[in-house]
C-alpha cells in the first residue's frame, strides 16, 4: 500500500486501511534510528508509531525502563472481542523521552522538541506540499554531522521494514 504511486503524506495521514493495519503495531517499542554513514554507529533518534494518525513520531531518547509508561490504544473491530475496546500496553510514542522540554501543550512533544532547533531533530516544511504540514523531519548525526531528511511516508516504510526484519534499529541501506 505504501509503495503505490500517487501516495503522499497528506493522503496517508488518516487513510482508513492504513489505520487498520497500523493499529495492532502501535504498541511496538520505539526503534533506534542509526546514522546510515559508513563506519558511524551513532544513534541519532528513536522512532515510534504515533498513538493517533498514520505517522512516525521521532524523539531524542527512550524512557528508562523503570519510567516507561503504559499507553491506551484503541484497537480495530477484529481485536475488540479478545482485547476489549481499549487496553493499556507499554511501547509506542508514550515511551519516547524529551529531556529538558517545558511542555507548553501547544503541540505534541515531538513538534515542540523540533521547534527548539537544537540541531539533532528538526522539522521543516516539505517543499513538495503546498502547506506546512506534513512536515519533513531533519536528523543531524551528532558524531559525523551528516544531515538526513525524511518524510512521514519514508519513515513509515523504514519502520515497517525494521518490524518485518525483526530489527530493533533502523539503519537505511544497512538493515539486513
């Protein structure tokens, strides 16, 4: 579905079929995004599937194991009979940590962190989209300084490939 021509981030954000597909995967623990550069084994960020919407949420760190939260996830109809309407599980974007962030509740934590502009994770307008959303995430490796830009569409594909390959990290071009 994600590979079809004509799909853009705006169309995928609330696509019902993709929502149904991602729902049971939302509690998946965040995966480390490693720098794709040769000989650079630096973790740049952690990616998780958002609790709502069909998107990946990047964060600078994961919560320590003793402080991990349980999120509430709504499940699709076929899971209601076995899991109930909602269930509390650890994982997903509730396990991301945004240190030194004074959460102003203007936007979600990932967007507020990106607005700080500290350089590791930033958001910028996607030049292929007329409006400012969907954003394009910009990641800067703290070790080698390389800069990587990904749309939500690209991040979803990389995250799902890592799940399929049973990897706990995402390293484009070097996953297998």
